[in-house]
């Protein structure tokens, strides 16, 4: 297992406080995707690539398909927020450590962690070679809030989309 520290990366698809779900079904894991800038994070990207290459040689005695490696080229993922970036998805079956800048624990109710914020993270790379196939996975060890960023997503609904009103009867309002 190879432990990697990611610094100042964007957080995407976070399921850090509750297990993730896909298609209404629980994934059984806490998970997150981390977005790395190809230029700014070139050294850590190289570190991840070197670790995955070493694992492939040792665990599989050769290469495996790129789609079986946790580090992905964002230009190939079809999401505008990933263009010019690399992504690494990490997961764990037990709730990961989630802390603030001062190392104090963060809860979901604190509303500090969100898709688009910047975080530091620690992930551990490991080779999977079993009945489910050969892969290089990333285990999610912990996340530390670093700074706010532009939230990912459609931005939700704004209060400006509603009309203001006082005490009124529903029939009068609809009538």
C-alpha cells in the first residue's frame, strides 16, 4: 500500500459523512473524487503514476487497462469541471477522518465540506487482484478542509425565483 498526500485539491462527489449511493442503492462505502490540476499538482500526479506502475509490475506482472486505475485523465471524462485536470476517486468502508484547518473534527451539520471546496486528503493506493478483477484502487484515509471554492453543480434554487407575499388564503392566491 502506498500512502499519498494530496494538497489543495478540489473535492467532487463527496460522501464523507454518509455512505454514497448510486441509482438509489447504497454503495456500501464512504467516497470522494479529488480533482488535481495537471500543472499545479504535477509532482503528486507523477508520484501516483509511479506508485501505480510499480504496483502493476509487482502485483500483476504487467499493465492493466487505464479504466481499472483510480487516477483518471479529466479530459476523457466528459465533465467541464474536470477538463485540464486529473481525478482520483477514493473510498473506504469505515467513515474517514474529516477535519478542519485547525484539525478539529467536522460534522455534516457544519456545512463546511461540499463539492467544489478545496481540501487536503490522504489516500492509500492498493492493488486488487481477486475474483472481481485486477485494479489499482485508492482507499480514502482522511480529508482536511483547506479553503472555499466555487461550488460544483447547477447552483440550486435562488430566493429570487420566488414571489414575496404576506398572509393570504391559498384559494385567493390560486384564484
